[in-house]
C-alpha cells in the first residue's frame, strides 16, 4: 500500500512519528516531502513546491493524507501569522478539486485546524502583537462568548468594558479578521467533504476552552457539519500534532479485512468525565471521537479486543508534569492523585493481558509530560518493557492520538522490533526528557550559556549533549527491573525548530557486557 503524506510541519510529532508508524508494517510505503521543503517556524513552505511534490507521487498511490494548514498556509505557524488574501487561500484549497478529478481512485483525507487562542503573552508562534496583548485577547474572547450566550454577570460586563478600552484595537481587528478567514477556509473544506473531494476531515483544536473565540468558531463549524450531515466523515476534537498519526492510521486500517477493537482500561473512573488542561470536553468524549477518526472500535471486554488501551488519568485536578510529577518536583502532587486511583490496581488489571495482546498506555494524568510514579510502578511490576505503546506528551489528546495510532500498528503491523523501539523512544522523550530533564536544564544550563528556550545562542551541541547525559542518569536511577541486561543508548537528538520543545530522539538498547 502506498500513502502520500503532506504533514503539518517538520517537527517530530508531525513527521518522524508518521515515519516510525509506517515502518511498523513492511507492506506500507509512506512518501513524505524532504523536511527542508516544509518551512521553518514562521517561514512558510512554498505552495508550488508542495503541489509539485504531490503531483510527482500521487499517480500510483492508494491514498493522499494532508494537512490543509501546510498546503494552504505553508505550515502550522504560518497559518497563525500569514498575510495571504482570502482569495489566494480559497484558490489553493480549490486546487484539491482539480486534483481529485484527475486521480479519482486516490482517496483524499485531510486535517484543518481551528485557529487557537493561547491564554498568555507570547509571539513565539503567534502574530507579533500577541507578545503584549495575547492574554487580553484570550480573556476578551471569553467575555464576548459568554455575553452572546446571556451568561455575562454585571461584574464581568464592567471588566469586559475596561479590558476593551485598554486593548490594542489594531491587534484586536487583525486577530478577529484572521479568525474569520480561518473559519471561512474551514467551512469551504467541509464543502469539499460534502462534494466527495475529501473522503474525511479532522478538525483539531489546540488550546481549547469552554468559552472564547475558539468556542465561537466551533459553533459555525458544528452547524455546517450538521447541515451537511457529515457527522460520520468529519471529527472536531481537541488536539493538533497527533492528527497526522490519525489520518495515517485511518487510511491504513480502512484497507484491513476486519475492524480493530481496543478495550480501554482506566486507572481512575473519574477521569472519564474530567476535562483535561488545554481542552474543552470530558476526556471520554475525546476518546470516542479520536478512536472513530482512526477507524478503531472500542469495546468493554478485553477478551474480545485486539489490544488494550490503558489510560492513566488524574482525579479532581491536573497538574503540570514538570512541577509535580518529576523526581525534582517543585510542588506536592495533589491529593486526588492518591485518593482517586491506585496505580498498583491499574497494573494488576494489565498483568493478565500484557503477554497475549498489545497493551499501550496513554499517560495523561499530568499535562506536558509522563508521570514518574507510573513509570516506577510499571517498572516494579516488570511491565514497562512489555508495553507495545506509550505516550505522555503535551496535552491529553496529543498523547491519546499517538497511542491509538501506535496500538493500531502494533496490532496489525509485521515489524515488532519497530513497535518496541518507538515505544522506547516515547518513554525517553515524554517522561525522561519532558518531565525529568527539560525544565531543570532550561532553568539552569541555558542561562549560563546565554541561551533561551527558542535560542540556543550557538550552543546547540553542548545543550543536546547535556540533555543526553541527564536522561541517561535519570534512566539509571529509575529503571531497576525492566530491560534487564540492556543499557539505554541515545544515538541522536535533533532540535528541528531549534528550541527546547519538539526534540527528536533516536534511541536503542545495547546488551550489557558480563
């Protein structure tokens, strides 16, 4: 099977993850553009170059999966900062109609993001004005949404009026115009699904919240989905950087002879109804949407399932992993983490199946990293090295989409060694680096070098070397019962966007000398 892919950008979640998944099945040939064609941070990829790549590879393909944000805007960050006219953007989108007419036997599927509204002042990934009024724009959107729904109190109305008076009106006008342009393109993409140009569409939403600009945009999109009766072909849910994995999994599973069944196993039943950080709905609703988008069927009975999806959730509060989930935690882990779940019972529920079925863990008890205590308990129960999949990075749905895709390929692929290696890389990246190492080095090493989160100041090799050494140390301190007789080898670390997040790890295990 040949799948042509145009990813969201060149960061590992959107590029390397897909290559690693495809490598788990020798019968799958995944074709992606070279990284250098995919832009860099806010510098967009070239539309003509991208279309030439697709045209050169699509003729004998079974499917084309693509990020509309890459095709239309030139990447994720350019989608937030571009200066293209709506006419130009719609013309680029319309190119897909002509492509589908010339290659009607190639299935086209896509993702297209709702423009996010982060709750902080930073222009790292947003327009320049977001550095001084980002949080104000976020708060103003919440007031506007609540007011439209008749929920704004008198005190909130007064606060809104004060905020509006102080807001940069040029920035506000530009931000709202960008949002309307983004919504127009999304509605046009839904029309392509209705017309049969796109077989399916994923509409991911990062930095979501119950109220605000993103919620206002969702109302338009949900209405169009319902009006066109596209509920079984379009999925709108929290996430973003896992969307390529989802599209790849769906295109691949759709050609499998039987549906893939996964049985969820919960560390904490309360987490089903919990709304994770940076998201806008109960986790179980996201699980239903993400699994259906992947083409995966959920079932209650592990005996009837092809694989088990183990979900490590929180209780009444979700903390940041680096603050409360690491060995050097700055704050205490909140009591609901202990009162609402038992990690030992969680491991006991997995134990009977771990040697007979693929088991993957969505480690989403914390945001922005895996949980140290879970890693320790899995290690203590000799389960860690028997996992087929693991993810615990960034947001809950980023991790969920990653582990769903990993479990699908672990269940139906034919290269178990690639499955195991990807699982190992995820533990290293999501727990050892993200939770245990990253922020300590970011706060101690970088200032000594005159470097910052997104500026290595010419010290990239030194910083990556220090990261590798710190991971090795933490691994040796923590992993005591798993991977017996084997040592972790960090073969390479890359920083595609030249910043401390989104690092790409290549790792392996080496037999220890007797």
